[in-house]
């Protein structure tokens, strides 16, 4: 947007244009691919900049360009659908047949490797659907090795902290990724433009803020005055057109992103609108030159006029139903208030969206259909509700998922469909557990079993059994999980229900792994393989989540490859919620292996990007709290207190144990009593027979010097069984074989002999675990040992204040005068996290204000890491 002079030239955009040229030259010379992320406010000149680049771009392949749609519910892969006619070959075919995001990305990657030099332009990503963002994510992660230039534009003022694009921007950070922005025009540039029109440039800059689009629209007017708003400028410009051209503007305004020529009846009016510069020709039809102008015209329409226009577009689209895009038909039918068409086409749009991996858009399309479904029979309405519930479940809209399913149960009852009611009730048990309603989940599962046991004996009953096994797994009832899982598996295999086979194998395999039975991994592998073969995306994600849960519980890190694979697989499938679970478990894995920076990165990503689903947040908070406690310096308790608050009312060990063990260890390191932190977890672990958790809790009590509980008959697992039996050297060796150096040192910290304590001290010092090192040092001194090594100093000449790497980075931005909010945006952190970092910086530098911190940093010669 924002051509800034009548000759089509650009003002104050030479640097950005040079960056695009340089990126293209990098690709042409074979030095790798480049992803350019081009941000700026609405009307800031992004489109004009890209248009100029395209005009001078010399490439052996057509430049593929597409824009995201400003529809209420975006079309899945909208920009790629727009490219289809130019793409050709395998890419064009995939786009036309509605391929999934990862299939499309794979095809683009393959095509680029065979035919280098592709230039791909994706505009208006602030409106993008999930599938489009998934494609960009896949391309962005591999861009350095691809001979292609990808330019993606977005409105930075419309991408808030919770926006899906914001999360993606945080992920795309490789060497092949470049970030550009277009800012407002300076007062001097606006005055230069205004001078040639005989206008007051200072007043124009004051009224428009230098926004290129606003400036352009104001200067296009001929009334000699600066309008109070650009809305006035757009409408004043439109008012100068004849009635035929004005009617064309009205028609195009309701058909984003562009209007096909078949939707416009008056060719004379179209010619006038094009000549006036309000519209421009685009592939497939015509569109407003500026989206803000389209919005302005659309919002100016009288309600009856808007209704009339949408009905007209709908008639044309339905005239060729085989060519119609379901999303567009549903959009115009909704705006036209046509119940029958919405009910026919919105579910089709939802199915296409779900098939492309755009699950949030699918949920919205089902919601659209349900708004018009009051007259449907109960069975049909129940079907829509169940499908919406599933799509909401996949996109972390847990409460909406539960409410839709509860409505579906009511509809099944109205229809007298006891089997349908039982199936929905069984599914509800899983949704309730995800929403934190454990007791209600258990009761719903039991009610479903009672109901289905009287009306069904095949696939439906198998589903009820496997859902009940899932609830039993989540509360770690070993016997119930295996019994219900075995019944479900038997029924599912007998009646050929692959989804239940997959689910049952997962339930049983995970429970076995949690109990320390290594053969459980075989069942989990079978579950994953079958889920991949059958295309059961949810269950693919579930396999990776449960592998992470089990391996971090019993430290089976020979399975660690599941974590990286799981993060990528969930991202590729658009399973954001599932990805955050796997990231949280990967954070714990890195923590256990002493990779504290990597652990913090994963945990912070979960806290930054995940919806407020309790378990991933609990895990991430526990990891970050432990890192602080183990390093010393930063206060771990705000994080650990928040984690404990999230466990209130929860009776599942997977929630309670990570928090209890983290808090107990932090208390021990601080010299505080550990017992208050362990009581609830001890009772739960004892009831569930969770032998690994009992061992960890007992060892923490032993380290703190508290008396041992009675562990007779608990059958504790190694290495804790060895530690508690006094064989700490053997236990430490078991930990080393698991690559858990910190745990090996913890085992030795409970020894009585000097050699073991010295080994523990050396390991703690190597890891930078200062509080634990201090405890072991005191124990050595109490035994009369004097020649105790101090270990490596944490500071260097470049960092005498002992700041962490992240704190140095934050300090650099403080020196630049950025606020906490601005630093959070720059580093993709939460404002609360930045506040904690700044507080730690002030404390370590011995100052009380940010200005003093900047001055002290300059005095010490502290500079940000590059």
C-alpha cells in the first residue's frame, strides 16, 4: 500500500527495496534461500514496496503471489488458492485438490530443489488461516537450504501477543530469515508530496501521521482542504464517481479479497472506477487498491444495500456450484441471512478447512452453521455439535468443546438415540479431563459405560472402554487402565475399529512405561505407526505427548528422539496444543541433562504461546523455577507459587508431582523445611503405587535430613532404590548412564564419605549449581576438610556482574530505553518474565533504577550478546 507520488515512485523506501534486491541476489547466486518478513501498519506501503520489487524482479520462473482473505472465517490456504492458476505442475494440482498444509509445503520444497529460483509472495498474513501459517512455518524452518525467496507481509499493528502469527514470528529466527518494516513517512517527505499539489504539508502530516495510504488518499482529493479522517477522503473520492461506478465500488466492497468479473454487470462503471484509481486489475478480477478503502466503502453501505449485494453475489456463486468455494458461499450466505444455504455450505467449508489442517477455521464454520440450525432435527443438530466440539478440542478451545458436546448429548436424548448419547457421553469424559474436571470426567465415563453396555456390544462399547481407560491412565490407576484397555482393544480388533486400537495401545503402553515396564514402548510405537497409517492426527500427537510424559517421569532418555520428532510432527499437523505439551516435556528433558539454557527456551515458549491449559504451564513453570533454584540468584518462588496455584483441586499425580518435587528441592537448596511441600504428593503417589515418584520424594526428604517414611513393599525403582539403600555410588553410576549428571551429583550429596562429596561438588560446580555446591561444601567443612576447590568463577571480564545470557540481552534493550512491554515484544517473552529479568539485573548491579542500570552497565563494559 501507499504509492507515494503520482509517478509511481516510492519515497523513503530505498533501504527496504535494497534489502529485497539483496535477498533475491542471495537466492540467484546459489547462496541459499531467504524468508523476508515485512511488517508495518495498515496503509504503510507494504504492497507498494512489493509491487515495485516485482516490477523489476528478473527471474526464470513466474513470481507466485497470493493474499489472505479478510473474511469472517478465512479460506484454508487462501493465498495458495489464489496462486493456483499461476503455479502449474504438481504444486498447482495439490492446491486445486485441497491438499493438507504439510503436503503442500513438501511439494513446494521438492519443486524448488528441482527448479531453483522461486519467488513466493504471501500478503496480509494477519488474516491468515492456520493451514497457511503451517506452510510458512515449514518453509521458514528449511529456508536456508532452499533456493527460493519467500516474502511475507503483515500488519504489525494487528498482530497482538495472542495472535497465531505472533507465535510463528517468534519461531522463525534462522540465518535465512530477515525482518523488514515500513514506517510512516517523515514530515519532510509529506511536505515534498504536498508541495506539488499546493497543499499544506505540515497540516497534512499532522492529520495523517505520515501514513502513506492516508497521504495518498488525501492528495487524491481536489477540495483544497485536509479531511479530518481518511474515511472522509475515501468517501469524498468515491462521491466524485458516477452512479454506475459507485455501484461497482459497492459490489466489489463486499467480495474480499477481490471480485471476479462475472460478479460485475456494468462494464462502463467498472472502467470509470479503474480509471479513477479506486480499483485495480488483479489475477482473477478486480480489487480495491487499498484494503482500508474497501472497508470504508463497505461500512458506508446501508444495511438493506449490503444485504442486497450479498444476495446478488450468492446467486452468481450458486449458479456454478461446482466451481464455488464453500468458504465464500458460506460467507455471503451468512451475510445474506440465507439459512438453507448456510446449512448446506458451512459444513462443507468446515470439512475442507479441517482437511487442510485449519482446525480453528473449521470450528468457526460449524459455529456458523449452528447459528442457523435451530430448525434442524435433533440428530442432524447433534452431528454438527459433535463435529464442532472436536475441532474446538484440537485448537485448545476446551470449554467450547465441552459445551458443544453437552448440547449434543441433549439432542441425542431428544431423538431417543441412546447409542449416540452413550458415545457422546464417553467422548465428553475425555473433554472434561482436558478441562480439569477430573471427577466429572470419571462420572461421565462410567455413565457412558452403563448406558452402552445395555444398547451396544461392538464399536460403540469399545470406544466407551478406551475412553474410560484414558481417564484411568490420567489418574494413574494401573489396574483399571490395563483392564479397560484390554477390553477395548479386544472389541476394537474384533470389529475393525482402527482408532480405538490406536487409542487403547497408547493407554496401555503409556501406563506400563509409567510403571517402569520397558515393554510399554512397543505398544506406543505400534499405536503411532497405526495412527500415521490411518491419518489419525490427534492420536499421532497423543503418542508423542505420552512418550514425553513417561520418559521424563522415569528418565528413560534413550527415547529422547521422540521429543524433537514430536515437536515437528505436531507443528506440521497444526496441533498447537499438542506441540506445547511436547515442548514442556522437552524442557524437562533438557533440564535433567544439564542443558539449562535450552530448557529455559522451551519452557518460556510454552508460557509465551500456549493457551491457559494447566498442565503444560505447570510443567514449564516447574522447570524454570528449578533452573532458578539450582543456579541461585534469581527468586524461584513466584514461578513455583504460580505452579502450585494451578494444582489446587487437582488429584492427578502428573500435575502434583512436578510441582511438589520442584518446590521441595528449592526448599532444600534454600535451607527451608521440605516436608510441607511433599505431603499431598506422597499420599497420591502411595495410593497410585507410583514407585518412581515415591523414590524421588523419599530421597528429597533424606537429603533434608528428615526421617524416612516406611517404604516396605513399595518396590522402588532404580536408581532411587539404590540411593535409599545407601549405595549412592552405584546409584550415581545409574544416573550417569541416563545422562542425568545433576541427579548423579544429588545422589552423591547424600553420601557420608569425602570422596563422594568431592565428586558431587565438582559436578555441581561444573553445572553452575551454586546452592547445591554450597551445601556440599558445608558438609565437607563439617568433616574437617579444608582444601576445598572453589570451582570455576561464573563471571568473566565481559560480564563481571554475573548476569545470565538472557539478562545481558535484556540489559542491552534497557540501555536503548525500551520499556518492559517493548522488550517483551522484541524478545517474544511475557511482560512478567521481562519484569523478573529487570529486577534481577537491578539487584545484581546494586542499583534501584533503570537509568542507573544503564550507566552501571556502561561503566562495567557490559554489551549484549550478538
